[in-house]
């Protein structure tokens, strides 16, 4: 079916759309004024879990204003993507004791929920134990922890994520492969249309709503392009503070999924949703500035040449990439994207403007010198992926590491090296990397490892079509 542009749907859309103020306030008093001025009736109180899924509670705005703090079970940070819980025997202070954590709203994230039928707002929360300690398993806290190491040095990271995703036909039976949706022409894409404007225009109505919804939430979209896959798109967000950008990725994923549903299709951030199409990435551009002067520490202020810190940052990501891969590629499906010959970088090489390398230095002037990590997949939790790459770069700078020589050939022809081939290999490497554990927090790493290994165990309980096709009668 083509996109539904019926008068009925347009009237419903107009009823919901409203000129909301931009995102974020400073205090609960400011929040009260904003909510009342917008006529907000409900509040979605959100926390990102290990998967980067928004969990939480919905409450009436009046109740939220009288008591903006709430509690949830600590178990929310130990839930697998399938909704199960791993065995946590021997892990101190976890879901085994069924304790509660307390959630405190970060009013800087307060924004409208523009697709809601009734006037609704959302606010992202931070999690704390009853004694006031931050919950180490919380992805937002993991990123804050890493940023604290930078702050102690007088350094401030700046990042810019690029998110790839697919638009697909609705699929209610997981046994059937996904298919590209039908656009305004009444036909699906039949070939790859990388950078095609007309292919994007097939879904003009959807993207117009996406832009409107994003603007009303203060999401700063830089560009939209058609990627190389069939109905595969890429959104680039403007550079800025890592925590703020991770929040924006969380909110953008919700936005494009909800917008697509309004147009009777799906938007998916699976790393490899279709076997014969390229995978979807979340490339992360990174630079480090002096917190006092705002100068880019990757460039010499006198000559404009790259600094030793820049090369050490690259070396840190080269050295620790195998250890952090499970945070950049968190699911079994993620490693289908990272398979050799898939088109994604499958190495820890670096190069100048070389997209076949896992680490790319894009063309820029000295002020904007940065490193792009091309390994993360679009299914990664943005808080954890950003924390992981920044932790690796930090360790490189602290230890004054030296990178390998840059490559100017097709890096896909080079050996994969220590980069793990599977989720289990990746978790083993994470559990053996003490410097990364110290950066991210041991309680978090334990929780993450248990959850991911349990997800792998449940995956192994499913028999794939490949096994039935090639093993049923041949072995």
C-alpha cells in the first residue's frame, strides 16, 4: 500500500501538531511554567536501559509537579532485549535483592511528545540508590563517569553521531524477510539509490513530519541523505556535548519510529535487517577541546598541524577497539554487519579520508580536526557507544600511545586482527580489559556482560532456516 494521505489522517495530524517551545529548562519552577504554558496533561518519565530503550512511567502533569521524583526496580537495568533476566548470583546489590532505585528528572531534557494525541511531555531521568549514590549500571551514568575523567584533565569532548536506518514494510511475522516500503510513486525501490534526492522524496510526507517533530523537541538535525541500501537513510546530528547528543539520539530514534508508524511503515535500527543489503551504522565523530579556551587539542595552535594528543587518541581507539566492540555491536545481528565482505569496516586501521578503515580522519581545517569511529552499528546504545570510544581515546592520551601507520588502500583487504567475530568473543575481550573496566565501572561491566551472554544463550535456542536447509538432509 502507498503512504496514506487521506483527509482523515491529515486532520488527525493537524490536531496533534502544535508549536511547542524548544527543549529544556533549568529548574522545577521553570518546568512548572513550561508545562502550564503548553497545556501539558501527561509526563513520560524516561530512563534509557542497557539496550538504549526508553523505560519508565507515565504520570499526570499535576502529580509530576507536586513530586517529580519516582522509583523503579533496579531490575530495569538488568533486563534483556527479550524482557528476560540473567542469573545474577554473586553480583552484590543487584536485582537479586529486588531493590528500588530513585529517579531524578534532568529538566534540561524536558520536551514535547509531538506525536501524542493528548498534550504530553517527556523528560529523561538519572537513577540513584536510596543513599544518593548514582546507579553504576545506568548508561547515562556510565557516560557521565567517562566524561568525569576528561573534566579532571580540563578536557571537553565534542561528538557528532551519524545514524543510519531502514524504512521497511510492516512485518508482523518474524519468519518472513523484511521488504522495502512503497512510496508515493506506488512502487518500492528495486535497486540501490545512494544519495538519490528522488528516492528520499518518495517519503516526503514522512520526513516533513519527522522534521517538524524533531524541531519541536529541539533535536538539531544537520542533514538527511539516502544511503546505499534499499530505502536506507542517514541522519546526521550537529556536533556538541556527548551527553546531550546521546539524549538526542535516544529521542530521535523514538521520533522516527513513531513517525514511520503514522505512515503505516516501520523504521528499524537493526544493524543488518536484510541479508542482501548493507548494514546500518552509527558513526561517531570526536574531537577534544580545552575546557577553558575552547581550542581543539587535536591541532597545534601555532602551526595547525595534528598534535601528539591527536595521534595518541587514535592509538587508544586502535588498542582498545576489540575490548569495546560489544558496546559498539551489542547483538548477534550486529556481527552480520561486521562480517568480512559486508561493506562495513572490519578492522582497527586508521587513515585520512579512508572510509574502508575502522577509524577515519575526515578532511577538515585545523579547528575542526576530528576522528570518526566507523565501527559502531545503529543498534548500539548511544550512551554506551559514546562512552566506550571516548574511554579508549582517553586511555590512549593518558598513556601517550602511538598509532600504527595510516592506510591509504582498501583496508577491507587487510586482516581483521583482534576485532572479535562474535558477541561472545567481544564480551570475553571486554571482561579481560581492566583499563576499560576501570573507566566504565566494574558494576556496569558485570551487569552488561551477564545480560549479553544471556541474550546469546536465548538466541542459540532458535534454529535458523540456514541450519534446516543445509544440515537437515546433508549431515
